[in-house]
C-alpha cells in the first residue's frame, strides 16, 4: 500500500494546538464550561469538549498553563530586566495568577482530588522560578540573602487572600512594591547612618 503524505494531519495538529490555547485564554477570563467559553475562544462547542471533557479538566489545564507561563516569564526576566526589577515584575505577575486561582478555587479543589500532584507540580516549579530570581538579586548585592523562596511565595499568597473586596489587586500590587523595597539591602550611606543611630541610641 502506498503511504499517503500526512501534511494535512500536521496542519490539523497545529490548528488543534492553537484552538487549545485559545480555549485556555478564554476560560481564564470566563471560568465556566459551555457556550460562553467556546464563543469567546472562537471555537465550536465540540472542540471545547474534545480538549476538555469536564469543567475540572478545563480548570486544571488553565491552572497548569498559568504556572507554565510564570515559569517562562521568570526566564525572560532574568535576561531582560535588572535583578530587583525582574523579581518585582514576576511577583506582580504572580498577583494576576492568584486572581485566576481565586476564581477557580472550588473547581481546583475537585480537580486536585483526581490529580494529587497538581499542588506539588505548581509549588515545585514556582519555587524554583522565584528562587532563581532571588538568587540573582542576592548575588548582585541588591537584596538580603536570607530570604527563602517558599516563604516569599507564602507571603504573596497571604497578601492576595487577605484581600477579597473589589479592587483588591491594586492594593496587593502596592504591597508587593512595599515588600520589595523592604528586601533591598541599604546603600553604604544608609548602613552608615543606621550604624551611627544604633551607636548613639542609649541602652535601657
């Protein structure tokens, strides 16, 4: 039997990848299965269910997609941004990620029951990504060296979940800036002033 060229199949696979990406982007904004997600993505309902047969499958895919994007962003920032600015930009992107996660909390809880490695997957990858940014900034002498990447992630999560009112993201972004400023190592002049203040401060 003569083998037929499979060029059309390759094109279909590429189309399928693009459709999947469009569905994930749409689901991030809509967070529900059915016509709204498919319509926003510009694909048919059959395409949606073919890629994601359940709501939990869709939400888990969005979550993993967001984790992958954050990891990739860390790689780009290491090349394109100064150390502290790279860390700041990544944490600010993390706020958007947490906003996505907060919108999918119930569905993610159900998805995690069927995929026990979901939390471990995200924690491991995000910890390594932010750890590399922290190490780079510390090696440049721009931030203190005793910051654990897991503690930094916990701080980010805590800031996001402590705010539930409308407009919470703007408040957390401001707190991220304050937090980054607190991580900075003082300049030589500032350290000298701090040492002088300690020396002049009378003991109780």
